[in-house]
């Protein structure tokens, strides 16, 4: 009797596996999030190399920043506030889709994208008003490389958010059960935010 029950169970599981295979639903681990994390670890190493070079340049200089360099804090401070706040705003959008709130996802992600654009506009305005150029001295070169490389990541982040908004323009594309796109975009955006905080402290404060 017990053997018959086990055989029936195995048969049922076999039919279920065949049915899932026939419909393309074979079970396999989702490694997409791991891929995002590995990618960000690689990007972190690039930034760490740039930060290390900056610190070496600073350590070998008797005066830092060099004479003639004036560090303005108002605009970068506003940009920092915008970027930090945008992470909280974006988190609201991801939390909304986890509750199947499609409108909430769109609303909060649109606001996040606008804040990202505002950050980039502030950076462009700062560039246009700086009194030093790329080759003025080692601080100037480091400044443009670090902020420019970070600005490129912010640009990509904004495009990523717009991609999520485009794909989620129809209800049901993202749900509480399937929301990898928004989740990956949010992780990337938090990464960009943390990198900027380190960069802001190095270039403008310390």
C-alpha cells in the first residue's frame, strides 16, 4: 500500500515536470540579480582605482588644493541633496510595484528621473562656471575625471529608469511577483548615490 502511494506520487511529479517542460517553465535559479551585483563590484573597483590615484596625488602635494583653486560648496551641496533624496524617492516606486501599484511605480520613477536630470544639469552648470580647466593642474584633472566618470554613470542610470518606465507603460508588465527591472535599476541608482557621497567628501570637503 505504501509502495503504491510512493509510485503514484512519483508518477504525478513526473507528469508535472513534463507539463512544465512542455510550457517552457523548467525550474532554474534566477541569477540576474547576482549579475547586477557582480557588475557593480567591477565598477566599484574602477572607482576605487580613481580614488586611490587622487589620494596619492594629494599625499604628494604640499598644498591641497593647489593655489588658484577655489572649491565652491553651494551647488555641489544642492546636487548632493538632490541625489540622496532621489534614492528615497526611487525606493518608494519599487515598494509600490511590490504591492502591484503600477501608478505608484510610474509616478515615483518619473520623479527620480527628473531629479537625475536636475543633478546632471547642475553639474553642467558647475562646469561652465569653473575657473580651471582639465589641464590646469593635477587637482583639476582629477576633478574632471572623477565627476565626469560619475556623471556618465548618472546618465546611464537615468536611461535605465526611462527603460523601466517604457517597459512598464502597460499594466501587468511589472507585478509584485515579477519586478526585476525596477529592483535592478534601484540597486544601480543606490550605487551611484553612494559613489557620489564618497566623491563629494574627497573633492569638496576633505
